[in-house]
C-alpha cells in the first residue's frame, strides 16, 4: 500500500540501461534479497541503493535507516489495520474483531510467501534488527490497544488494553516462529488457529 505522502519519483543513478525501482515496497524487496544473500551486516545502504538503481540520498527519502528498509511499508499496513478495526460495527464482539484483524494483517498472497519468509527470517533472526523490531511491535500493539480501549471505555495505556495487545502480538509471533521452523506448515492456518485461541480468551470480556 502506498502512503498518502509518497515522495517524488525515484531518480536514476549513472548506470545506463538500468531502470530504477519506483516504490518503497520495491526498494525493500531488493534489500531483502541482498540481506539474505550477503548478510544484513555485510550489506551497506550503498549496496541497496546501487542494486535498486537509485542514489543513496533518494533511498533515504523513503527509509530513515537500513533497519527500516527490512520492514517495508509497515506504516501503510498499520493504517490499513487501523481502518479495518474502525470499520468493524460496534455490535461485533471485540474478540471476533481482533481475530479478523489479526488474520487480515498477516494474510500473504501465495506468490509473495517466499519473499515474506525471507523477510521474517531476517526480522526475527538477525540481532541487529531486533531492537528496531521492538519499536515496530510497539506501534502495532498501540493500534490494537487503542481499539480495545475504545471498546472497553478505558484509556489506551491502561493495563487491560495493553495486555490484550501483547496477547495479539504473541499470537502472531508464535505462528511465525512455527512457520519459519517448519516449511511444511501453512502460515494462514497457524494464524487462524492461534487467533481462535486468542478470541476464546478475550471473549470473556464481552
């Protein structure tokens, strides 16, 4: 998904015949391939920019750091999840709303699963990315906490909304941990199974 404040089109470096990539998602995909092939620490921002056919300064219009590149358009996905939760009728139980959001956020088209596996292997396995990942997880949890707080008539920093947000994150990470460890498993099935368990617990609040 493209953020509403997308920057100007990318500019090409002096490499005849190479067409530059044109979106945050494409830059991230190029970077994930490089990180996987060469190692995250061993791949520089200049390496990514060169492979993408853009200038280093242009890359930084899209991403503030190398760590952020690995996450792709995470802000766009967060906006989509926030919109999905906002559009759910207030008559729908909170547990079902969270189950739907968790499945939707983590749904990956079959053609993109291989790339998604490479991305998540890096995000969950590279020590240098883990500190930045905690920041991303906090933003994700906040979206969930805000929704739960609104439904429960609480503040989003109250213990209960924050607890539910942590539970949702744990459900997703448990699914990814299993999926990465066993290629024979199906990611969406794991998410659905985990979200069902989560919903059974949260339903007690309704």
